[in-house]
């Protein structure tokens, strides 16, 4: 008997293992697929004409972008080869995990290039998450989440962390359908983001740690949970059956959020078609959970400080704003978003003895509890002077003397107005505060020119003159806007640029006064790094201009 070596037929081996070959000419966009490659793509002979455009309907948009990026890297010389996993849509509606490897081939030095490679059915060897990472990135899976990590680093609140988790920078690298976030708060788990349909009623937004819920269990035990079967999930949590309506995930991972040994909350990551969680999946999700935990640990104290600052500031502001006949008033206040920055901004509106309105807006120097306390005292003092019926100049003079007597080495800017909504007659005195803006009935906006005076609180020995005042008329349908500098100023920017931005927002905003106030605050104090608190007060004279009985 003669021993013989087995016969090796490369084509036979490739076909038997469902490995196909391809060649692509980047210059023309033409591609050649052998019969096995066409089968992997699920293409009928008539469906492939040799153009890469024929493949696009078969590949998900996110995966197409991935492959396009890898090809661009190959052609630019940033990489010599690529290896990627992606999904292919089949005729029956199912998807198939597919793996491709490609390399650059040059015909001769300086000559034309082609991309050649192999493509195969990867159903048996890969689950969804290890998938879209190129070969060299599999050694460091979190590289694929780099954009998400940067977004987490910029978040300044728990809600902003939740927004990052719900965006493509998180979902796409994880291959997830949705992510939920629960944060530990005073012994209970507060659900910040959920995958439950918004129309589902009764789902608890806050729960006790002892409650039988997956996020609660992983917080309590600090051990992750993985489910690849809806049946297994509902066997453990039958109480969640009513909340599955409208959400079709078939697999889920629940991960504890722990930083520096402190439990902070939990993540739920949900998938469409996961049948197994591989070691690479565990590595990726555990690394991502650590990044989220660090972000939550950083922003929770910021959230709490903001709550403290807002509560203290709001306690100093008037609880009720008059609803005068002949017009309307709208007010807004927003704290700064960086740290515990309690400010000295305030507004006030009182009904005067003659039936008119006394309106004030101001800003005490500083961003600390002393500034807030002085603001509260000054606001009450000015309201008392206004209630005595004094004119604008006298109210500011008395307020300035009051602040100086407190011996606090602080000053304040302020505007005080007396407005008769019946006639529109308006008297304004200004103590170093930014000028009001006037919006006419046709939407045009102009700056109100005022005679100016010094800030409040200057020492009496400086011998300051009485505050001048300006008289103007608020016509029917016109709106007057008073504001603090936090609504216009940005570090390093000229004040007039910010004032022009405010005027444009004021002019282009909604007609409804309350909606206009929200529009101004949202559009001009947006972003996580607003450095100053902001206050505004608007008064509008009714279009009829009639005096109410």
C-alpha cells in the first residue's frame, strides 16, 4: 500500500467553506465577484452588473459607511489591509453576518491599483459586537467608542450623559438597538433613560433597590446579567411582560456602573439578533460601562450643586408676578451651569399705589452666597421704596445708599421703571445696567437710549449725583425687554456682538410672550458651559391700549 498526500484544490476548499473572492478597481468603480462571493451577498446572477452600486441595497447604511472608510484608508496609505464584519440583507428579510478582508495591489510601481480580497459567511464564528472592528482595533475595542468617550467627557449633567448613550456614537459601535440608564439617588434607582415605549404607562421612573428589576439587581450585586432569549428574561422578570409592547429587542446586557469602588447605577444594552455574548462583547461592554461610570461619577455632584444653586436663587426671587390689566409680564431666570455658581441676578415687579407697575432688574457683583444674600436684601428694599410711591431716581438713590450701608464692598447694576399700561408712559432710571430693548408691533427691535448713572452701592463720601431718568412711551402691542448681562456676554466677545444676537432672537421669536421668554433663554443660554446666570423680564402693552375698568 502506497501512502499518498491528500490532494489540495484551493478552489474546492474556498467553495466548501463558502469563501468567495473579489477584485475592485477604485478608478472605475467596477467590481468582480466570483460565484461564491455572489452567493455570500445573496445576489442572483441578474442582480449584479459589476458595479459596487449593486451591493449597496444589500448592506446596511452604517456598515456601508464603515466599509467606505476602510477603503479610503487603504487607498490613502493609512493602512495596508483591512478586515471587517458587517451585515448583509437577504431576499427573505433575514440578515447574515459577513466577513471581508482586502488588500491593495499595484500593477507596477506608480501604476494603477486594485483592491483584492476574500469574503465569507461569518454566521458561525462571530456575534454582532466583535464585528465591525478592524483587525488591529480588536486588540483595543474601546477605540471604536472613542467618539462616544469624548462626548461623555464633555457632558455636564446626568441628562447629557443619557443623551450621549442614546446617540449613534454609543449605539453604533456597540451594535445596540437601545440603551437605558439608571442612576442611584438616595438609596433608590432613578431611571434617567429608558427603552420602554413613551406611550407605556405605569413603568416606574424610580424604584427601590430591593425591587425585582434587572438594573436594580446589577446595582445591588455589582454583577452583570446577560440574556439572549426573551423567554429566559421573562422567566426571571415576569413583571416586565406588559412593558415589552412596541420594543422588539431579543437580547440584553445589564451592567453595573462602579467607579472607585462606589456603585453609581446601571446600564441596560439591548440588541435585535444576539444569540451569544462573546468574550469580545464582554470586554467591549465592560470597558464602555467603566467610561460611563466615570462620567456619571463626575456629573452627579455638578447636578446636585446646580440644584442647590437654583433652589437658593429661586428662594430670593419673587414668588408671584402681578397680572396687570392692560398688559402682560413674563420673567425667566437660569443659573450658570459650571459648578456651584449662585449669582446676584434678580428681577421684580410690583403694583404701585397709583395703579402703575414698578419693574426692576439687576445684578449684584459676584457669584457666591454673599451675592445671592445681598441680592435678596436689595430686592426687598427696592420693593419697599417703590411701594412708598417714590419716583425712579429716588428709588435708585435710596437703594444705592442701602447697599452702601451694608458695608459689603460690593456694587450692583440695576434698572428701575415705572410703567402706566393705560397710557404707555414709562419712566426709566439706570444704574450702570445694559440698555433695554424695545420690540415694536411689527417685530422690529431697537435699543432704548437711557441717561446713565453709576452702579448702586458706591460710598456716600464719593458724592454721587442724583440718578437721571428717561421718559418714553410704550405703544400698544410693544414689548419691553429687561435683561441681565448673562443673556448677552460671552468670554472674549465684544458686548455689542452679544447685544446684536439678543436683538435678533428677540425680533425673530414667537409672538406669545411666555413662548418668547422661553425662546430667548433657550437660544441664548444653550450649551453645557454657560458661565453666568441670566435673568430677563418682559412687559407688553395690550394691542388695544385700553385701560381696564
